[in-house]
C-alpha cells in the first residue's frame, strides 16, 4: 500500500507500507521494547499510533509506517497538527515517541544521522503561562464545605466531611485517601475524639 503523508507546503513523498519486518528490526517496535515498563510501552504505542494516523490520514498504523522515510517536513507538519489538537503536554508526548522511533530507525541503520537529526529537530511545544489547576482554599471555604456536608443527615454527608477534614489536615495522596478504612480510625475513650 502506498499513501501520501499529511499535506505540507511541499508535497510529501508517497510512502510504501512496511510488511514482514522482524520485531528486532522494526524501528517502532525496537523503540517500544527499549522503554522497559509495560505502562510506558502502552502510552508510547498509543502516541505512535496517533502520529501515524495523523501523518497518513488514517491509512497506516504505527507498525506499517516507514519511520526511516520521515523527514523534517513530515515532523513539522505533525507538530503543527498536534498544536491544534492537543495540549502542549499531550503533543510533546507524541513528539517524544516519534523521536524515539526515528532514533531507532537511525540506530538500526535505516536512515543517515543527518536525516535523523533533521527529522527529529522539531521543537517541543511550550506550555501556556496559565496558573496551574487548583488553588489553596481559605479557612472559611473549608468550614463552608464542612457545614454543607454536615447538613446532609445521610452517612454520605458524614463521610464527605471526614474526607474533607482528612484532606485538609493530612494532605494524603489519592491512593492513600481511598485506602483509608474504619479500622484505621482510633477513638480515644476519654474525649470520644478521633
């Protein structure tokens, strides 16, 4: 199968889909295997699939795309599309995966160092200068939240108040918070306090 890559100002050359390349000689698969962690491999496999779909308008997958044929015009067009569709962090993850597949293609001897460096030279996207998500709550806001929870006479109201109090007083991670069990609560006899 031959496809034309994402249109750029200079038409991209047609590429022929890869077939029957052993896993230890396939640029994308070699790159993914180098990551080690199954979670990282899943994440970057998805990133490579997204980039292949963008570059070929959905005609080729990551294992069919001839990574060694990508040039700067392709990766620059990919970066421009990612800028429109993804957050800077999401786009940079995909660009990182593409650079990894390109590096593997170079290290496997499929492309020259000059072609690799030119194709991989697209810059990462800069994040916005917006404030990070979330903010610290004022003491009055915490009290208002607790009052709203305690106004709910169901067990959910008391649970929610306990969660807010625990988050405010101890600052546990999400996994720690959901792991709290009633057996973890110690009530003293003298005061009846927790």
